[in-house]
C-alpha cells in the first residue's frame, strides 16, 4: 500500500518522514560571503537581507572583523572607521532581520591578517601599534612591520600576527568569545586562520617554544647561522625540519580545538567554520592549515575551500584532492568565486561541484552583485536547478 502511494506521488510527506526518517534530506546550504563595507548602514543591511531572501540564500557569512577592527559593539577591538557615528551596530541589526526570513548569520572574522594599508593605522589602540611584538616574522628574522610600505605589492597581503604567539591566540580567542556571548549568531567563520606562507612562524615567542621542546632555534635551520646549525648533521637537519613543520601545523590545530571547545561551552548551537585553501595537501604543507584533521577531530563543524580557480581543470583538481581525503562531503561547502570570471564560468562550477557530490555552496561575493546586479542572473538560475 505504501509503495503504491509513493509511486503515485500522493503519499503525505510527513508520513514519509515518520516511516522513513532518512528519506527527506535537509536543504543544501546556499550561502554568500558579504564583505564589511556592505553592512555600514541600516539601508545597506536591509538591502542585503532582502536580496538574500529573494534569491533563496540560506546562510550569510558577514564580515564583522576586517583588519583587527570591529563592525559590532566591542570592548576589546577598536570600532571600524567605516561605521557611522552614533553607535550603529550592523551585527545587532542584521541578525533579527535575517532570522525573520529563515536565514542564518555567520560572523566572519579575519584572524591573523591584521593590516594591509601602506601606512600604519593612525589609531594607537590598533593591535599592530599596541603590540608590535606580536607581528609575524619571516625566516630571515624580518617582521611584517618592516614591509608595511610594500603591502599590496608583489603578492604581499599585509601584517600578520604570529600563530605561534600565545598572547596573540588568547587575544583572538577573546574576540570570538565576546561575539558568541553577546550576539545570537548561528556561526563563527574564520578567515586567514593560517600561516602567511612556508617561510613564516619565526616570531620570537614561537621560536622560544620550539627551542624549549627541541633544543634547536628554528631560525638557524633555514639560514645556516647560529651555533645550533653547526651541531646538526644532514640527517638531523632533515629531522628537525620535519619537527618544525609539524610543530607549526600542530600548534595551529590545537588552537582550532581551543576555539571550538570555547564556543561549545558558551552555546553548542553555534557552528565553527573556516575559509581554507582548496588543495588540502598545499594547505597542510605550505600554510600549515591542516583542515582535514580539523574536521576528522570534530574541531571544525565545516570548512569552505576557497576554490577560486578560473580554469576548469584547476577547479576540478582541487575537488579531486578534497575527495581523496575521504571526508564527508556535507562538511565541505564549496566556495565559488565571481570576482575573477564571467557569470557563465562561475555558474558552470556550481554544476561541477554538485556532480562531484558537493551540494553545499558559498559564493564569493555579494560585492559582485553590488557592482553588477545582472551578473547573478545566470548564477541564480544555476543555483535553482
């Protein structure tokens, strides 16, 4: 009898759910990243929420921390200079508006990248002014603060804080805890939660931690200077390089676990996610961002690989590398770019992702709609298929 009704397509959905609870699946996530300048007024926030509701978005990843500043009311972080006077709080504004339309809000928090302009911030309370000793240092012993005039040139992103400095991580954890305690967010979304590149991690505090554990100053491994280097034969040299790489990776993974545990202790309903490098092997070995392990350990609820490649081959290669990790595809929300390609190319990537088993999608970014509203006509047609 049940099969006859099912074949006829007239069996009530709630009976299907009662009898076959796995048959009705949750709606796939259809998200979009929202850069901070799009939430600086009540008018912009309402326009954003209306746009999301009209076009079927389920989740908004809203940037509330850009360059160590706050787009919300904070006692820890300086208020963004882009916000109007009068205490307007975009996060307080957007949450009830979005929730009323069934849309989830994830507070997008830039972590280690803290400044990207070519002059230091004027505000003396800004973190890079208040704690210059927290800045990241490269393998030649040069602080990011020495390269501020070069920010934005030759791929230089800006001033990072050190992922190996406990004071840095305690500060960043306090930023996250403040948001979770004071706002009814559905998630915390981490960005720039990685090392700047392979040749970084040499902040004095991180070097000291490694030295205390292995009796080797890691900065001597790379440039051949210092007494430690001369005591190492080639086999030891290789061994300590492996230790140093694992140390950087494990320290960051441990911090992710601390963040997750802290969020769970305050509000277990809040999900932790991160924007990550799309090729997991490169993420692990170059940026020490071992996001597959974060997922396996339950320290991250889901990740969004920034699979922004313009070319089809590169886009699909990253997806293949993800699938090789043998993770639950539902924990990987595919990040698709619009800023660097035409709408038909980005729309095709929606199909590629779904065909590969990645049903949850996040688009970068709402900026494209604000610059060219017609761009998303094709994208939304693809999302609705």
